[in-house]
């Protein structure tokens, strides 16, 4: 495995006292992980793809639990802004689900990955423009820090290894990052927000 790779979510130990800065950094990590998956082969590609799926699951679940509720109640037109983001997320999740049918070395994998990348990048740009900018303007440093703490709690709870007892890569992606991971992340975020 190459020595230079994007860290697992939360590995950088950044202070993260601003949820917008944290989520923007995750957007950069997601772009880097797409690059890694595209450039790698074999086991390195599988590893990079697992890390990408994990970060996407943590990131989207944290946004659904932290960012979207804040946007709904605090931004002018927040309900529509959130509905638009959820529609984009649904498209990306459908493409990610389609990727579960392929090994990373399958010739059909890369076209689906490129579609996922396009969907995710369009979604990230919309979040940055319609949610993140307005969130930073709509709240104070204490609230930004509280929201960041909840996102970091989600990162800490997400498993970094395959789901126990699951042998196939496709089943592992479904049971680990896509299903169980999202449930664990929601629980971690809700617990952090209650404190």
C-alpha cells in the first residue's frame, strides 16, 4: 500500500471547533479518496473504496442529524434547501448501492464510481453554497463548536474495519458503512448533541 493516502475520518486530530470548517475538510478528503480509488488497483483500490464509503456514510449521516435540522429551523427557506440536499443524497446513495454489485476490479465498477463522484461533487457544491455559508452567518461560535463536536462523535463511532462475520465485499459495504454504520452514527450524533 502506498505511504501517502487520505487519513481515515478523524485521524488528523484537528481541533474542529467549527462544523462548517470540519465538513469542508471532509469534502476535500472525499475528493482525495475518489482520486485514490481511481488511481489504485487490486487491494489498494478496495482499501481506498472502503475508506471512501465509510467517510461518505459518516459525513452524510452527520449532516442529516446535525446540519439539516439546523438549516430547516434557522435558514430562510430552510425546508426547501434541505429537501433539495436530501434529493441529491438519495441519488448518490442509489449509485453507491449499484456499486455494491461489483468488485472494485470489475470493468463495470469504474463507470459507476465516476457517476457517484459526479453526484457527490454536485451535492457538496450545493451544500457549501446553500447551507454551509448560511449556517456560519446564522449562528455563533458556541453553536458551530457544538455541531462540530457531534460530527466528531460520529467519526469516532464509525467502524474502520469490515463488519464481523461478513465475507463478501458487497455485503460488508451494505452491512458496515451503509446500514449499521449509519445507525451507529445517528446514535453517536444524538448522544453528542444532548450533552
